[in-house]
C-alpha cells in the first residue's frame, strides 16, 4: 500500500507523541498523570489520519467515538482495542474536565493498551509495522538521519543489536556535528570544545625506568578526562543528562580513530538484553536531542 510522504510525516509525529507519552508515563507524580493526555492525543491523531488515508468521509467535527465505525466498515472488521480506547477517552475526560487524576496502575494499563493498539492497527490500515515508522524526517544533519533510518529498519526486522548500534552512531554523528565546528561558520573554535582530545596523545620520558609508570598515569588521566569532556558537552548543549545516561547504558560505545573511521564496542550491556521499550526510548532520545540542537543552527 502506497503511503503519501505527508501521511508518513504525520504518522511519524504520531509515533513521536506516543513515545513522549511513554516516557512521561514512567515518571513519578503529575508527569505520570499528564501522560494520559498525550496518549489520547496520539491515538486521536492516528484515527483522524487513518480516516483520511482510507477516504471514509469522516465529518469535519467528528468526536472520538465517531472515528471507529467508518474505519471498521472500510476494513470489513472491527478495529482492535476499541473498548480499551473508549476507557482511555473516558479517563482523559475525567482528568481534563473534572480534575480526576488516574492511578499509576491505570496509567500503566493505558500505556500497554496504546502500544498494543498501534502495533495491531498500523499494519491493518497503512500496511506497515508501527516499529517501521521512522522519526528520521525530523533529524538533521543528514549523516545522523541515515543512521536513524538504519536503526528503524533493523528494529522493524527484529535486529535489535543492529538497531541499538545505529542509534549510537546516529547520536555520535549528531553530537559531532554540533561540537566539532563553529555553529556560525566563522572559522573559530567550537564553543563546545572543552580542551584537547587526548585519546591519541603520546608521552615520552627521559628516564627509561619511569616509562611504564608515566604511561599508566597518563592513561588513567585520559580515561578520567574524556568522559568529563563528553559530559560537559551534553550539559552545555542543554540535553537531558539523565536521559543521556540511560541512552549511554543501553547502547554501545562509539570509537573514533585518528583516521576518522568508527567502530562500536559493547561493554556495558549485552545486546541480548535490549528490548523493544529500550529501542523506542533510544529513538525518542535521539530525535528529542536533534530537535533541541536544531536551535544551535537557528
């Protein structure tokens, strides 16, 4: 089934809203409750787009309840999770118009049912898997976007290790784009360059007996300084450090060599431990970071 580029872009935004709601739903307190509104927005946007895509003739001012029947008629079968989505709509009305906060258990249930709804309904209506919808269209630079598209393709095909590795490469490309050059292109040192990169530094000693001790000391200093330099960049760029810490734990280390080539190394988490929720978070983190960093070039 052919999908118009604008439809894919709106589908991607729906997926972004859902990913944002998922993150909020795992937070404590009021953010947990507020996720209910984003879950509902994501589902409603999806249903509106689905009706447009299938030319159901939906009225311009349709209510949430009216979205379902035209789609079911076109499909020749009922859309999945309709009863659960009605409960979500009722909970949204209670929260927004009556101030009734949902319990954490209720929010957890809505998170699960929304994920199931998108996973089941997307291939029925659009002919693609929900996991195959890429958020890469919102990402600059091009190199980061290419890695992000590769990550989404790997995720859709079940290659979770390849997906996580490409997410790591996408974020590395994103970070390098904004920290390795002057954003104003005036030939100046980047304001996000915190000291010299010491990874390829070489030390020598005039006293042969001190060579091993000096080498051990210099390696320890470099191993301490490099993570601090990277952390300073994350904070200076205005990215969320706690989210970055989680992303760093879930993805492999990206090594850049003196010749400019790169490789990845898994030494924090085993690739077998990566699940779909973790990959959804990684994608959302890279996209969120790209949107925040876009202001650097504005």
